[in-house]
């Protein structure tokens, strides 16, 4: 009997020790679960904050003004309620030359993105892969421009572009005129070089092993061959990321074209929004126009989403 009591006491003691060891572990598991739940709740709230204005804009574009104001006090504002029609979209094209504005924005944005990818990637390649004195200083100066707000240089920039020669197409050939105002060039050229894009390219290109360059140089490859046939194919996600961050400000540009474009035929889509606030604003048409100029951005992001996320994930792992 004494032996049995001793064994039972020992077993109870061991169970007590196991329970004491398991309690911190259970506490850590519970803490991780709570943290994960809170993270998901935060993501859901952030998603709602981001998507509800888009839902309001899209569904309001199919309603008349009376229905829009009637639904403002409830969740119906974010739902397709009432009589839905395409009248607001038809009114957009009747009230302003929306097709021309959107075409101008497409031309300017595509030119800035394409030229920016080429120019900024080549600069990033030269800084990260080639050996030359002062490249660290050049990169520091490029990054320093990020601290200068565009509004501080807008007026001097207008003065200089008004003095630069402008190449225009006429019936009999090319015509050179003084000043780039009211042209596509003035909306494109100042934004081709981008400090953030150069930094991203330089960072990514610098992470690629430089032994590849040495092996290619031994085989007789030029720097252009290394850049175009080796580095660029390995940098797809970075190019997609830079394309997105370059496209957004180019498509949404408002202040600069408002300062340098006076001709209606050259104005981009963002400037066209002010037409709807003249005289009596029709809010349904405003929502329809906003939907038209927002959809291209969403489509581009969906198309490049995987590459964009892959580039950010790769940067986070390297960091």
C-alpha cells in the first residue's frame, strides 16, 4: 500500500510538472491566435475602408442625383438600388470631350512608363553594375531629389519648358517651335527620370551576383548585352513594380497639366474633372466620369498584381 501511494504521488507530481510546462506553451499559442485574429480583423477593416468609396462611386454612376442623395443615409449608398441606367455615362460624353481627355492620358501615361522603364533601368544598371568614380555620390543626389516637393519647382520648370524648342508634326514635315506648352512633350519629358524608380532598379540589380557580368565579359559580351539579355530578363517583378508606381502619378497628374496646357484638345482626363463643377454639377455624371478614369488603374493593377507582390515580398526577404 505504501508503494502504491508513493507511485501515485510521483505520477501526480509528474503530471503537475507537465501541466506547468504546457501552460506557457498554451499561452503562447493563444497569444498567436489572438494576434492572427486581430490582424485579420484589421485587414478586413482596411479593405472595407478602401473598397467602400469605390463601390459608392461605381453604383452611384448608375443612379440619378435624387436617388444618390436618398441613399446617403444608409448602406443603400453602396448597393445597386433604385432605377439603374447608363444615362450618366452618355451625359459624360455629351458634356465634355471625355474620349479625347482619356486618349491624351493614355498617350502621356504609356510614354512616361515606357520611356521611364528604359531610362531609369539603364541608370540603375550603370550605378549598380558598372565601375566608375562618384556613383555613390550620384545615387545620393538622385535620392535627395525625393525630399524636394514638386510644387517648389513647378513654376521655374514652367519657365524653362516655355523656352525650350518643341518638335511638332505638320503636313509638310517636322516643324520646330519655341516652347513646349500645349504639347505632349511638356507632359511627358519632365517625368521620365524618376528617383524612386532608379533606386529600386539599382537595389534589385545590385542583388544579382556580379559573377554573371564577369563571365559574360570574358565571353565578349558588351555592357548593353549584359543589360538587355541577362539583367532585364531576371528583373520582371521589379519592372512591373516600377511600371505601376510610375503609372499612378502619370495617370492622376493634375497640377502640372493645369499649368502648362491651355488647349482643350491636349488636356488629360484628370483635368477634365473640373468641367463637371461648372454651372450646376450633376453628381451622377461626376461619379460616371470618375469610374471611367479609375477603371484603367484597377485593370493594370490586377494584371500586374502577382509581379508587384512578388517584388515587394522579395524586397522584404532581402531586407
